[in-house]
C-alpha cells in the first residue's frame, strides 16, 4: 500500500514529512489522487463540492471515494453531482476526534472503540461498502451502516444538538462567573472549543434536523424549568432518574461492545 | 487531631473501618458531634435542617460547623434557625466530585486544584472563616469567599444550569440513537448520571437562579437555532467563536492558577 497525502499548507506538509507519516505528501490536489484506489477526504464540509469538481477528471475508474464529514446527505448530493459514474462514493463518519485541530493533535489510538457510521445512497454497492467497512474496522472502529438521511437525523441528536447546547451554555454564562467553573462545566462545555468554521458547515448542511433537535431540547428544558419553578419534587426526580437510567443503559451497552473501558 | 465519623448505614461504617479512614465511626449522630471543634456536614441538602436540629444541644461552645452542599442560602437560613448562638456556621462548596456516589469512589486527589467557595452571612466572623479557608487550602483547594446569595446565582450558572442542560439533552435524545453516541455526547451528558435526590435538593433550594439560568440558556439556544434555520453563516460563526474564545480564556486562567494541568 502506498499512502499519498495532500495538504493545502506548506507548514502542514513539512510536519507530515518530519513525522514520516506518509509515503509522500503534495500540495497538488489533482496529482495527489491520480491512480488512487481509495481516497479519504478530511477537510471541512464546505470544501467538498470544489474538491470533488477539482479531482473528478483525475480519478481512476473503480476508485472508491469516502470522507470523514459529520453530515452525510449533502456529501452524497455533491458526489452524485461532481464525481464521474466510474467511481463509487461511500460516506464515512468516524465519531472520534476532539475539540483540537491539526496534525499536532494526531493520536494513533483515536479510533479505538469509536463508532463509525458508513452511509450509502440508492442500490447496494456491496464491494465498495465492504472495503470501507473493513478499512474502519482495521483502524479499531465499530462500524454501523445506514442511509445518509437516517445518519443526519441520528447524528443531529447525539452530536450536533449537544454541540449547540455546549455553545449556548458558554454564551449564557456570565464571563466573570467562569473562574468558579468546575469539572462539570468543563466537560459539559468541552465541545464548544471546536473550530467555528467546521461546526458552521455542519449546522448549515443539517439545518432541518438541527433545528428540530434544538426545539426538542428547549421543550425538555422548559419541562424541567417549570417543575423547578413549581417546586414539584417528584416530577423533578422523575426527569433526573429518566436521564440517569438512559445514560446508564447507554454506558452498559458501550462496555459490552468494548467501546468503553471499565 | 481526632477525626470522628458519622454514617447512617452499618455497611458504610464497616467500609470506613476496613479502610481505616477515621479514628472512629458511629451511627449515633448526637454522640458523633460531642466535643467537636469542627463539623463537616456531607449529606444531601434536604437532611440539613433535621441534622442541625438533632445536633444543636450537643455542640460545644465555639464549635465551627460547615457543610459541602451545592447551594448556600438555605443552609445559612437553617443554621440561623436551628444552631445555637454559641457556635459559628460557615458555608463551604468544594466544586469537586463526580457523578459517582459513596465511599467506593473516594479519591485522595479529589480536591487538588478544585475551587472551593466559602460563604458567610452578616458580619465577618473572621476566625471561623479563616479556619475553614485554611482547612480547604490544606486539602488542595483554591478558596474563593463570597455571600451565600452571590454563591447561589454564580453556581446556578456554572453548575446547576449545565446539569439541567445535560439532563434535558439525554431526555431529548431518542434512546435508540444513543448506540451511536461518541465521546462528545458522553462528556456533555456526564453530570446527568448524578444522584437524582441530591440534584432535586439543589434545584429546589436554588429555584429562582436555576429558572432564570435555564431561561437564559433557552434564549441562547433559540438565537443559534434561528441563525441555523435562516442559513446565516456569519451569525452562526460569531456565536461559535464567542463560546470558543470565552472557553479558551477560562481554561488559560485555570492553567495560570494551576487548577488545571497542561
């Protein structure tokens, strides 16, 4: 296997070379994909359409293109629009990474036990999907397959709405109070330190599910708020216990699947 | 120094003895406080009034009483109501601990770098407050002093509202989606695994600040939601960058104060 990298910035290419991570790295995008059997696009979503258009002419027939974008309906649409019929696009969303950006935060255990969602549109393109599934499994991921539409609804719930909650939480808190924030606040707000352009892309390419999800969150917050305002202990304890039990079930299932360590 | 423990359950007392944590441990509450110079109450808030009433007759003159409850206005009120004038009550809120409960999750580094808020009502009772401040500093805490009213407003923002957000987030997410939740969801929702009775006490004894705080959070969520619905990229990026910068400032200040490790 020969691994060829493309990076926009000369500084990034120098770091890749210094760390000896790839067989070669270039700043020439069309050249980087020539003769490739498989391509992994790992740039912000808003760059996908242009990159697909730029590489389309240079893709070898039978090539498999995937990406690591956090929404999947729009990437499938751009792939259908810009990529030639001779190549296969399969969407990937490895649910790993942190709020940090760039090669300085690379870790070789990043995918250990992470869930990776693999998406396909239309008829089953079994060979390409199997290849991509094996790729992520070899990196340590637990792979789940679904349609791009289901992916975007589901991931709005478990990732995009939590991100919106973290951002709103930080912005709703008076800055002069933050010196007393403890570990709870740090964890609850952690994802809000993620890159603004990447998350704006995610929100904008999944607007319907994100707005519906925020509406559900606001409704739940309002139910809890009203129970507190009315001093309804039983109702408050029921809401807290429901969340506690759901989270315990989720964690137990992740332990069983070895996605979490004890 | 002689350290005497009180625990309601025989099982807990057996564990304390097996771990050799204290000089002695008893199930007799009034006996446990007799002759004490300092008392630390570490039970759910809803038990404070009854415990203060039970121990009042047995407290030695000059004794200092504190607690580790997460709200402070009600404990000060109960102390004024039930404790004799010959003892001094100072409120403490060490902002440490996890979503886990009980002696099995005890850690000797729990307070390292944690913020501890110390509260006093009315005129300065300097000797008692200095004693309690030194106590928490010796355990590794960064101590901040303020009034109980300011404590309850501030902590609603950095702890109680984030808790409400975590609970609402879990309850707003379809349980069959949680198998795809990643590290972001786990961190954002972690505190929702905390004990329901303890958190119901907190919400009920800080209802005004909690409801005001949830209202602020809902307002921020709605601003972000509307920007997403209207595809306003600049507005979304501004909101995300505001949160990102505020969180970066908070973390830098914590690093400077050595409350966080690099």
